[in-house]
């Protein structure tokens, strides 16, 4: 007797249908609020069960002879008669050729000495005035008498030198080897031989093989069935707000949705219902599964906001340029601003000069971060001042009547994500600013 037994196996593949729950938080000045939202969700649950079926197996039904063609090989040979293989070859032939050359040598050297006579040379002593200065500063000169002459013997004596012997030359015979390439015609005999190869052919091969018949029998087979179950998805949201003294109203949606069709992982998203008058910053968000059973899935979310207006944002940009001055000696550029400026950011500037004949020329073109060793911020006449060292970016000498185009990008040091679709301005452009030369 076949029993219909449903075996629930380990394979369990659920599928959530619209597994998302959303809570709406309405801010009107409160610092905290707890929201609780519930939603019925449908799950498609797949299960594998065992059901009665008919199976087939192969049983032996005797033997019979079965013949099949098989490929075999036989060797076929043919006689190749002997033949001559001839070719041209170069043979190197060398011979000894007699040559002659002249060889020379010197005889023994000898010493030759000669006697040189001496000669008498006489000179007279010089005669002239001898002057001196007396104690009273006057110059006194005297002319001495002529002195006697002086004579000496110069030269003379024995002088010897080494003289080489006579030169002797003779003809000497020697031999050199000369080689040339001589063409030779060569041949070799290739003996006769048998050349064999394997030739395929087909031959019938018969064997006794067992034959099988199909036999039906009762069995159990696995079958996948899908059924729908319902659960309650509960979202408990704990909301904290840093108001900064602001009470402007806004609404935010807090949504939890499943991630991988296993209803064991959920993601949390936060968005604004419409664009508010203030900036709403999402500081933190967390989501955890508190409990789950056959009837419900309980989620808990923690969300924190901060509310800011334009003046409370950590990034700010100046309203306008009050004055710009370039200093020729120090190559420094000073820009005075009206309004505030963030403590960190970057400036991209281009300094130009328009001449009457040569047209517009670029004096400097550079991008710099501030604060740095090239850019620093200070206060001058109660105005914000940016001081820029132009030395590394100068292409030409600083001139009078210059113009400047530049943009300032303020660094946003705000922690968290601004949810507003319209983000606060972080870049501002200034074009055609006149630069005074000092």
C-alpha cells in the first residue's frame, strides 16, 4: 500500500511581496518622538514534498549476437630503387707562396772627440753719476772716475759625442699562405629500400551482448509546491532632533524594506516629503530586527536629525569683493571681501592685463587651497582679507590696470547628509574684478 507522505525538506525559498513599511515623521519643534507602523505582507513559501509516482528500471532479457564494423589497419609496402643524389660543393685549397723583403741593421757605434780653442772676453766698468738725498731734503750728485776694464777666458776644452755605426741592408726570403675556394661536383648513392605505410579498412566484429527491457514500479517523487502565508511587518522608529532653536515644520519618510528575499536582512531609507525652508541633516540611522516568528517581523529604527538655517551652515561664501590690490615688490595679492568665508576651501584665479597693441595677456593662472603657505586669511579694516603669494604662478611681470576672474569653493565640514534636494551653495564666481597696483 502506497502512503501519501508529505516530507518537508530543508529547502525553504520564501519571496516577500511588497515587504516594505514606511513611517512619516512630522517635525514642529519637538526634540524626540517614537513612531510605530504595521503592515500585512504576503510571502510565497516554496516546499518540496514526496508524492506517489511510477518509476522505470532496466531488467535483463537474455543475450544475442551483435555485429559492428570496426576500423582496422594493414601494412602496405613498395620498393624504391637506388638513386644518385648530386650537388655542387666549394672546397678550400691553400698553397705556400714565396715572398722577399728588405732587412736592415746598424754596425757598432763609436765615440768621436774634438778639441775646441778658448777665447778672451773683456768688459769696461760702467761710469755715471751717483746721487743721494741729504738730511735737509736736497739731492746731491757726484760723477766718479772711469774704472779699469775686466777680462775672462771663455770656452775651450775637449768635446766628445757618440756616433752610430754604418747601416747594412740585405734581401730576405719568406713564405705566405694563400687560400681560394674551388668548386667541386659531388654525388652519393642512395640504396634501394622498402617504404611501408598503414592503410585503414573496415571489418565486422561480432560479440554477445545482454539485452534489457523497461519494467514499471511504484515509487515516491519530489515535487515543489508554493503556498502563500501572511505576516505582520512592524516598524518601531525612535527619532531624535537637534533643533538649534528652529521650529520650521518639515516631514520625513522612514522606510524599511527587505534586501535579499530572505526576510532576514532589511535596509533603512530616509527622505523628505517636500522641500522645507530649513536644511535637514541626517546625522545617523540604524535598523535592527528585534524579533520574528510565524506571525510577525518586528523591526526597530533609530534616526537622528539636525535642523539648520543658511547662517548656521559651517560653509559660507563672501557676498562681494570690496577691493583687490597687487604689490609689485612682494608679488602678493590681497582681496578684501564683504561677508563671511569658510575657514577651509580653495581658490581658482586668473590675472590678466589688456594692452593697447598686443591684446589681453595672462599675468598669473593658479589654483590654491587655503589656508596654506601660499594663502592665508586675516582681518583688515574690519573686513575679511585673503592674502595670496603669486610668485610660483606668475607668467609675466605685474602691471597696472589688471583684471581678475576667480572662483572660491568653500569646504563643507558638516557631519551627516543634507536631505534637501536643493543643496547649499559651496562655490561662487567673481569676474572682471579690477586690481590696483602698489
